[in-house]
C-alpha cells in the first residue's frame, strides 16, 4: 500500500474552514468569505479529500465542525489576528479604523446606553461600520454570530474576555403626569415581560414580592414595557438608566432591593485586539456610564 502524501494546508484553506465554522452554513460562509455557496462547497470537498478527514458533519440545521476543524479554525484565528496586526503596522498609527463590527445586546441596553454614545464614535471613526443586533436571545461570540456583546448577567461565560461596566438597577415606573394620586404597585395595571424572559430580575422580583399579581399586559422585552408605559397603559419595572433616555417616565419607587444585575462588555479573546473591534470595545467601555445608587 502506498502511503498517502501529506497535504500541506494553505492560508486559503484555513480561511474556508474558519468561514464555515463561523457561518455554519454554505450561504453564510460564502458571505463571510466574499464568495458563493457552490465555490465554498467545492473547496470544502477538495479539502476533505486531500486531508483524508471529515471536517464538518452535515445536519439539517447546517454544518457542525469536527474536532479537527475546530482546531484548524483556532490556528486560522491566530493567523487572522497576526495579519490584522501586520496591516495596522504597515499602514501606520495614523491610518483610520475601518471595517464592520457586529454588536449584540438587549433591546433596553441598545436604546438607553448604546445608541446615545454612537454619534461620538462615528465622528471619531468615520469608516467604521456597525451591525447592531438588539435581541433578548443571546447570540454566540464563540460561533462568531457577533464580534462584541453587552450582556446583562451576574457572571459572563468563562471562555470570553471582557470588563464589567457596572450594576443595572431597576425601579417601578409609570407615565409622568401632573397631579396623579399615588397608587400601591399591586393596584396598578401591570406591564411585564412575557414568559420568554422568566429569569429577568424584574420578573423574579415581582414573583417574590407580589406572587399573586397578574400582569394585565405582557410584552416581548423591556423596551416593550417602556413603550407601553409611555402610552399610559400602566406601570412596570424598567432599568434606572432608561429614565435619562425616556423623559416621559416617572419613577414610582426607589431602586428595588434585590432587583439588579451586572452589565458586561464581552469579546472573544482571539479577536478583541483586531483594530475595528478594539475601537468599538474601547469606546463603549469609556462612554457607557450607569447611574450610581
């Protein structure tokens, strides 16, 4: 039997593998690599034939990387980072930051904290492009669904790197109207997140302090609570930082005891130092300021 000649992987091969690991589908990998799905498919077939190994498991939901593909993708990330650093060095320190950064967070953090600080970022880095995703479903940094995340969590995943930006505290809020009689919270029409957010601090606080209270209105997020309050539908629990962004809101309580969480700015350790990601990471870390107690 003639031994198989070992195939020497190229940088282009690693780019294909990295795009597939991050994208999970041929279409997404093609978009990330600036190609088309058929080209990515043929390149993947050639790679598996030449290496004599299965790199991805085909499933109905997409392509799942094998252990080998995952290891190769980590090497590809190191090369990507070094190449980015080399380009920055060649361009010089005065070169403008450019490229697209994907940021994911919750709807309330997007509206109340991120959007207000973006005009200054745009002025400082006019070539930087942002893909902003506001969702209560957490996108994966490990799978590169996003480059950066601002997550409201007591503790972030251990495989990510980041910095805490402070405590998020909550208050009961209603619509700011003149001469309104003070009403006990359990006698108000209550607006609350729906069953998709059972672990939200406001939901846990309400269950603990008013276990028999049944919200009249259920919405799909904290921004939904804010918008419903602004129309005069009732009261609800919102983050203290939303009071600055929404002057129509009025706090009906002090910050609620035992109703809080932490805000973390998170990135993948292999990509945080890429210039476009580092620029946004630094800006958000410096610009976002949570209200003190």
